[in-house]
């Protein structure tokens, strides 16, 4: 976004964002129907950046670009595209173009591309793959969605566990088609069960007669093919893994996951948590208004029903409000403060659950701490708002009422903020679904009830 | 959290969380002052898991554990600990213990450990390092905080660009102490400027007489030593980098960043965004109540002042509310809906800015889309709540008023939700600081003004 930054030779800003000038040039080339210029501009770019350009230009510009750029689309660009655009772009390609683009991809990327398509489209793409690749992709699709089996690549570099360094090096030197990406040689027993791995760096710096088993990494850990990809990402981050062997139910090696895929999952999971907390379904900036609107409506409906519940609470105190309009004036303060305190506690809890930092050892301590924090902050604001309330309306008891209501509401807010996500997690539901909207509503209801209820008792 | 899961041999749940049984056993060993048992339990664990245990047990248990575990503390555990606990744990170690723990660490981990300490403590640790390491650490500390210079490791594996594969392999085979982690051999020109890199896998599978220059990776990208670590993490994720050379202002190679460090930064940046959006300062679950409370007070104060502003708005319509208490009852619905719609738009915008998905090419389109989404959703809820309002209070015009107020408020909420973070980003301020609390308040003020203002005009 920062236009003052210098653009590098490939048109990226210093912070790796797409430069304004690059985008302007691309749009100009599209408008002038200048396919030579367009190719010149796009050719030096990484496929992830080309995908970003496709996402950021308008739908009309995108169609024009795809027409002008005919025949140059690469599978990598498809794989980098937002899911919502992928289908649009894939439909714009001729069958043979699509086939060629897909054929260059690694099988794990093909799986990623296929899993969101309808069956007939899937078949179309599967048909163009080579036999071995097709079998691999079909096999991967049998694993549950978002599992390690979908994420792994099947190209492996293994060695019998009894080999020496010399044997391993000679073997690698003799291979013609090693995988594009591999960082370890995995040791396996005669039943293909992984027993350790050796980094290529360690391999290269060890004497030929050293035993592979003696130079394995401590960090070695296997991942079950059915493991949720969120846990896979957690394991990579927690244990600084670079790659990890994936095993089936019998412990046999079936694939390997590399850290770049785990990093992408970590990033997606984070996006999901953040959006869920805000009550937004996943989508893309290039979605149309009506799709975006639809994705946001469900939580707004939940909010509406919850807000109506809060209104019912207020309605019970109609007479009190009619007598003291000051109550209507101060009501939103109790609600806002409670909502905010609840969101704070909720966010901290959701994050801690995502990083597996809440366990049986500390769950009660964490809950107790939240209650105490709610109480301390409640007292702080009870004093401040109590004085303000008194001075504003010249009614000492009104100050006492708002103070007491704040203590109650901040305490309940903190408690709900931590307990709701912990319970959801225990039930196997994503705690981020305890969205801010939900906790805010709890605090609205409690806040209004405490404030107006106390007022009825004390002021009337 | 899920206690039904099976625990693995090392005491972890299937999803890599610390198992309940493991934690219970550790606490039992602590209570029985059984240091042999404790060592047996902790020894097989990864340092990251030991750090998690230290974070999750109570302060008293932690002190007891550190006493029982005397002499076994490793530098890796210190580096994995939350910053808030690190100081506490480091102070519990005897100087020679600390020295030994630190000496085993890579220099980038030492930098990470040192940067949060006071100068006298820093000096104490610097003194125990070997000369070469101390110089490296001191040098790293001269780079700005959160920059690539702090993140990089200085252990490098380079080759002159004119070498052949054979020369490179022979060189690597002859080295005694290659870095713990390296995945590429970096090619440099005579001025030590990196010109490309070759993966070890490619190196191993290429013929001896192939030129290194001919087998370099396309993904090659250098990172400036002053680059913000957030942008570094972005680049790794965007371009699927595994490692990247870091260069100084003259383009000379000074270090290398590996993806595991970039992944950790990505995770921390996520945490920061999430917590900032909720108006919470960074901290740890093991912080004390009073520290936690202090971290949450600032935004609660902002909320309070903003809520008071909303109350002032309401106060202007005191007479209208006294006449129609139904207004006080329905007020919170307008505020809640607006607050929720604003938070949705805000979260989507903050995320898109973090992934550099908003640029000059689409910023106006994104803003226009938000306004339209706000309008569409506003109309949907205007109809629903309009009817509910009419039926509930039997006043058709009240339905019209709440409907109109919802359209205005949802439109303003969506607009504020996207414009505020975009402007902050443009100004170089973290857009996540446009926390939900802030946008909620804008929508409270606008919502109350629209609802009560319209009511005064229409109903009176």
C-alpha cells in the first residue's frame, strides 16, 4: 500500500507487496490489448504474485488478461489462486491448456486443486494426468479432508536403516529423478516403517563408513496419515521440523510433509480463527457483493436474536426507565465495557487453545485468573464511572448502581470469555466459533439486567 | 484438552498436546521431591514441551521443579519459554549453569534470548560466550529490533559462483563443522554478493562436471538485513522459500534465514494481530492477575470514553426517550448490529492488509464492495426488524425508524471497518490497532444518533 517505497526490478515493493507501478503497467497493457508487453511484465514474476494480480484487478480486466495471456497459464498460478477465483480461471482455459498446466504440478498441489471441484470437473483433470500421478491423486483424495494424507507428497527418498553414509550418497548420486524438494533421507526397516531420518547436510559432512543410524536427527517424529492438518502445522512449529514422514495405520511410510506446506496451513488456520471470531465465513476479496453479504448474514442474524433478548430484558424495566431517563443514557456504557472485556478474555483463550497452552494442569488457574482480572478491572471502572455518574446526574445512588453493575458485568464477561471456548474445545467444536458476537450478547443481557435491576431496587 | 485421546509413549496426546497423565506425573514427582523420576519424565521430551510444562504448572510448582531439576536446564528450553517466564527461570539458575545452557545455543537463539534482558544481564551472558559467538551476537544486536538482522543465523555455506558440482561436493565432504541446519549452498561473486543458490538435493543428483550456476533455483531471493521480520515471514510464505540469504546495504552476504524461524515469526505476528484487534497487549497465560489486568486496562479506558460519547448522544434525546420508552428498549439492537457488522468488515480488512491483498489496484473496489455489503445487509435487517418493531410496539412509524437507522448504521459500520485500517496502514501504523473496540464505538455513536434523531423527527 505504501506508495513512497521504491520498487525493485521485478516490480515488487521493498516489503514484497505488488508495486503500484507494476499493477498500473499491467492494467495499461490489458487495456491496450498488448499481449507482448503483458507477457514481458508477467514473465519475471513468481506464480504467487501473478495469482495476486489476477485477484486484485477487476473481473473485466481479469477476463481480458486471460484472453491476452492465452497459452501461458501455469499450474502453479492456479494452485496459488484463491479458491473462489480458481474455478472462474480454470473455466476460461481450453481443455488442452488446463491439461498442460496441471501436468506440471506435484501431486499434492493437484490434490489441492481438485478437492474443491465438482466430480465431473475432477474427472476431466484426472484424465489428463499420467497413470502414476492419477493413481497417487485418487489415493490422496480417499483420505479425509484437511488431513495429513491430503497434504503430503508421495515422492520419497528412503534408505534401508542399515546403510552407511557411503551407500546412501552413492544411491543418491545414481538417481535420475529425485523429488523437487527433499531435505532428509528417511531410514526404513524391512517393513517400510520409518525409524529415523538424516539431513542432507549431515550426510554430506559425515565419513563414508559412518552408519546412517548413528547420524539421525533427534527431532524425528512421524505423523499419522489421518492427523488433522491443524495439528500437523502445530507440530512443525512446536518442534521446528523441516519435513516429517507420514505413516499409515500400520506404521508404514506413505508420504512426507514439508514445512512450506505446514506453514501455509498455519497461515490458513489463523485466518480461519480470526474470521470466525469476527463471525465471518471464509471468502476472498474478489467475491461479489452478494456472496460477501451472504457470508456475513448468519452471524448478524444470531446477533439480532441475541440483541432482541437484551431488549426483552430492558423491556422488563420500562417503568423504571420512564422515571429515570438517565438509566437509558448510561445503559450503553455498561454494555460496551462488558462486551469489550469479554472479547479480550475470549481472544486470549481462543489463541491459547490454538497453541495448546491450556491443559488440565492450568485450566482452573486460567479461569480463576480471568475471574480475578474481571473483578479488578470491574472495580477500577466502578470507581471511575461511579464518580462520573454521580457528578453527571447529581444522584449519588446512580453512581453506586452503575459501579456495581460494572463489577458484575466485567466479571461475567471475563468468565464467559474463557469458559465458553474451553467448553467448546472440550466438546470437539472449534472454540473460535464462540465468536465475539456471542460473548458480547451474553454481556449485554447480563449488563442490562444488573444495571436496570439494581436501579429498580435502589432508586425506586 | 481432550482427555479421551490416547497418549503416546512420550506422554503427548495424538494431537501433540501435553497429555493429562504426563502433567499429573510431573506434578506428582515435584510434590514428592523425586528428582530421579522428574528427570525420567522430562528427558524424552522436546525442549518446547518442557517449556510448555514450565508455563502450565503453578509458580510454586515451577520453583520446586527448577530446584529438583538443577543442572539439567538446557539453552533450548530457555529459548522456547514465554518471555514473561524467561527472566524468572534464568534468575533461578546459577551463573555457571546459565553460561553452560547459553553456550550450546546457535547465535540467533542467543540474540532472541538477550534482546529482552536489561544491559547488565546481557553483559553477564555475553561474557560467557566464546569470542566468535560474542562478536556475532553483539553485531546482531546492532540491527533494529524485529529486523532480518536479528533473525538470521550467521553460519553460512557458500561456494564461488564458477564452481562445478564436483568441487562443491568435495568441499562439503571436507568440512568438519557445517552448520546444524542448511538446505542450500549459496553462490557468491568475488565481492561476496549472493547470485543464486543450489539445493543439496539438486547438488547430489547432478553430474560432477555440471556447473553450479546451471542448477540454481528459480525461487532465489535475497533479503535486506534491515527488512522487517513480518515482511520476511510474508516472503517465505508467499514464495515457498526454505532459506534465504540476507544481504547488507552493499548487497554482500551477511547471513541466512531459515523457514523454521520465518514460521515462528508468522505465528507471532498472527498472535499480535489477533490480540490487538481485541485490544489486548501481549502477555502470557502464566502472568499474574495484576499484570494481565494492566494489559487490558488501556483499551477498556478507550472504550469507556467512547461509550461516554455515545451516552452524550443519547442524552440529547432525553425528552424523546421519556415520551417513548420503546426507544430505550430497541436502542441496543441498532448498536449491536452495527458493532457486529463493523467488526466483520474490520477483520476482513486487517487480514487482507496482512497478506498484502489490498493494493492500489483494488482498494477502491474493496471499499465500494464493503459499502454495498453494508447496504444490502442493512436493508435485510431493516425489513426484519422493521416488522418486529411494528408488531412489538404496535407503532408502524417505529418500525420505519428502526429500519432506516439499521441501514444507516450497517452502511457506516462497513465503511468504517474497511477505511480505518486502510488509512492506518497508509500512515505506517499497524492496522490491527484499529481494534474492534474503536469501530464498535463509532457504530454506537452513529447508531444512537440515527435511531434517536430519526425518532425525534418522525415520532414527535
